[in-house]
């Protein structure tokens, strides 16, 4: 009986450990500077369904601009620039017209050409490539 309980405990431990995501952390805005093309979003890392996005985030020293935001009808548009900060390892982007309110994104993965952010409000994963 003890062996079965031990085997069950080990299988649960390794099962959870194999699905854990070890996220990178943002140190400063220098990790983000440049233009990032948002290719698609997914509801979870394991989700096969990808929602195409096709917009660009341009991040400079103090502001973020979303460009080429697709619309159902008409031409893509650019959003006004908003301030952002990197705090506690997260990207905090000001919400336009809501002073003191932020959308918060956690860094999941980052290389020189790839970045994956998690929207902490909705849990959506956002897949970017460097332009």
C-alpha cells in the first residue's frame, strides 16, 4: 500500500512539473525596445488554435504605439501612443483615458527574435516576432 501511495505521489509530482512554465522576467525596458510584430494569440500554451492578429507594437524608451490594428471593415489604424513601465518583472501599459490604470503583461519567453507575453487580465498568450 505504501508503494502505491508513493508511486501515485511521484506521478502527480512529475505530471505537474512537466506542464509548469518557467517564465523569464523583464529587467528593464531595454529588453523590449524596437518593433514587435504580433503574429497571433492563444488561450493557453498548449492550445492548438491560433488567432491571427497582424499588428505591430513599437516600443521606445517611454511609450508604446500599436500600429496596423486590423478592423473588420476598412483600413487598419494606429492607436495613440501610451506610456509603459517595467515593474516587478512585468510590462505595465497605461490604459488610454484611464489615469493610473494599466494592462499588465508577464514575459513567458524571449529571444533576440521571439517574444511571448501573457496578458494577466485575460490569460491570453501573445506571440511576437522582432521586425
